[in-house]
C-alpha cells in the first residue's frame, strides 16, 4: 500500500525472478529465445539480466558454451559500467534459443536455488547511490564475465556464481551479499590465476 494525496492505494508488487522463470518453463513449446526472455522480464533492471545470464553460465552445458553465453554477460556488465539506462543486446544474441525440454530441465535446477536466495536477500548496509552502485557492480561483473569466457575446465562456475550474487545484491541493495559476492569473485580469480600459472609452468617444463 502507498499513500497518494492522503489516499492509500495498492501498488502491484514486482514479480519475482523465480516466478517468471517458472512461467516460461511451463509455457515453453518448441524453443525459448533470448528475446522471449527479455520480453518476459519486461522493464527489469540490469541486475536481473545480470543474474539471469550468470545463472545460465552455471549450468553443466557442453564445452565451449560459455563462449556464447558469456558474451551477453559481458555486454550487460559493460553497459552497467557505461551507465546506460536500458539493456541493449544485438540481434544475433536475441535470436539464440534453447529447446523447451532443455529449458524446463534448466528451470528444475535453477528455480529452487533462486527461491532460496530470494528468501535470504534483503536491503541492508548499502553505502552507494543508485548509479554509483550499478557502475561498481558492473565493473566487478565485467572482470568476472571475462573470466567466465576463458576456456578453462570448470573455471566458469565460481565467476558466474559471483556475478549472480552481485546482481541479487544490487537488486535488493544488500551490502552483506555484495561483500560475499566480491569475496567469491576474488576467490574464483585466484583459482583461475593458479590454474593458468600451473599450466604455464608445466608447459615450460615439458617444452624446455
């Protein structure tokens, strides 16, 4: 309820991300395109798009999938850094699709996790203004999204998780979750750096 000129009126509550995904999974017929997903999300914030594309990159998909799914994550986070008012995606990404059965399977795995997170996230300890917070989260997400696209076995999961948590933290202005997301992001970058360093050392040993 909200008071307007002394009169209390009902303000529709924004639909939860988990409910939107559940409806899409239930109503999917042959395929679900990125454009359909964007339309279903409607006038949602960058944070929601960041969560969605990050969650896609956490799924156990065939090798090389992150090279495709990581691109929209890069685009969304880069636009956040630039301070754009709305999300733009190229037609080549909007027409990408997932089979209905696969999308439902994805929903069965992701929706319970999203609902669990939605129960935990709440506004607290948020020190940033709207634009400054969005740009800061976008900068962190851009670094992690770059890590997601690297061809490292199982190296995309933790950066993608950190991106999803960053998006949730931004959407609810949850400073505690933001700190957790940054910590996971730094941990994931440390793992990737260690992997690359080990691989380089082994290559030097065997080649020279």
